C-alpha cells in the first residue's frame, strides 16, 4: 500500500489590533480581514482543500480562519484549541501527529514565534528553493507555508516535510 500524500499549511494569524481587553481577545485589524481572505483565495488557487483546521482559540486566529475560509470558499468548522495560543513547537507537532489517518490536508493557524519555528523546522530542505529563501527571511502576519508530507501523521517529525510554497498575503 503506497504511503499517503498529505498537505500541511502552517499559518500565522493576520494583522491584529494593537490593543484588546487581553492579548487573547485582540481582534483583527480591517486590513487583517482582507489579507486573510486574500490568503484563502491564494490557497484555493493552489487547490488546497483542508480536511482539518487546527486554530488557536484566540480572537484574532478565529477571525483569521473565518476570513481565510471565506476567501477560499471552504465550509469547514475549525477545531479551536486553547493550547495553541501559547503552544510551543512540540505541542503543534503533537497535534499534527494525532490527526486521523483519514485526513489528507490540514491548516494550522497560530501565533509567532511558534508558527515560524514549526514552518522552518518541518522543512526537509528538498522543496522549492525560492519558498525556502522567503521563509528564511521571516514569517510576518498572514504568512503561509505549504508542505507536502508522505507518511502516517504519527511519523511526522522535524525535517520530514517538503516546502512547496511560501506566501505572505496582502489584500
């Protein structure tokens, strides 16, 4: 039986307002909504259709997901995770490793520095060189790193996915 081909999208939330009642309650800025919708359109043009969305429960990440899904014309309820707000890279990898075998594509929406670290360390170095150069230059708000991975989710590890594309959405 051939190994399953999987797609992983690692995304940092779109631009948020500078203040909120708490950091977790900071909302997206107007341009953040536009940027996230543009990111969704970009992913849809690449034929990315997630089976699973892992989204931090913070307001700005939930709003990023909503605009992203609208821009891509996806009708998928996200799995909101309180732990993704302050998660380290190991937690994100554990969430990915726990995905059901039936899932072939996932979008993870979270916060920096974790999302940048996960994106950088998933890369096996054999992917698109332009995308790798852009990723190495930084992971600003509304960044997306798209990876291919072949194998069971439970075996996902550092350096085990190929970076296919990197994009910073600006609406």
